[in-house]
C-alpha cells in the first residue's frame, strides 16, 4: 500500500528546505516493490556506517557499485548459467538494483565481499569550515571601541 504525502503546506512556512522535500518525494517514488536481496544499514560509529547486502551466489564480477552525487547504487547481475540438471532451483540469482540516497559529506570508504555478504563502509567527513568552532570573547578595550560618532545634519527650514 503506497501512501502519498502533500508537502505543499510546508513550502509556505519554510525556507531553504527544498532539497529535503525533493529527497522525500523521490524516495517515495523510487521505492522498489521488491526488497530483494535483503540488506542491513548499521551505524558503526559516530560518523561511520555499513550497508550489508546478502548476495549469496553472486561473485565479485557479478556486482557493480557506483557512487555519484550522493546516490549509491548497488547492481547485481549474474552470468547466464545452464539450467540443465536442476530438479529444484531455490537459490535466487535474478538481477537486482538497490539505490541508497546518502547525506551530504558521506563518502564510500570501501567495499568487501565475504561469506555471501557485500559490506560497504561509509564515512561522514564534515569539512573543517562547517564544524563548530569556539569564538574567543574579547574585552571592550581589546576591540578599541570608541564612543559613537554623531552625524551632524542641517535642520530643515
């Protein structure tokens, strides 16, 4: 069951949040019906995360990870295999694509395929200019504040 939200009332009372609303709308539209293969998103530290995707049966050459402008895409496509001799085929090998919208300043630190799990490490690196900084408080004498200067003007007749 898909639910649609109208963000128009929020546009009237907010300024500068356009990107947030666009992200919410695109996430609603792009949500895939199938969540196969299953995945976990884990916060591993203050500024680090891990996405683990269960890709049993997929080899390293069958997987493609791309990161472009805050969008991480994981694509899996197995090479065609002969189906001769199978009495039952329960291990899924169908192609998949997962898209993860990442926040600003989050970058992919690496990826690892081990025991059927594709693990993608993410790190948030906030630029020095955007980090909080301590402002020193100075006394009035240190700032050399002089008395305000009176601007003189002619009186109207």
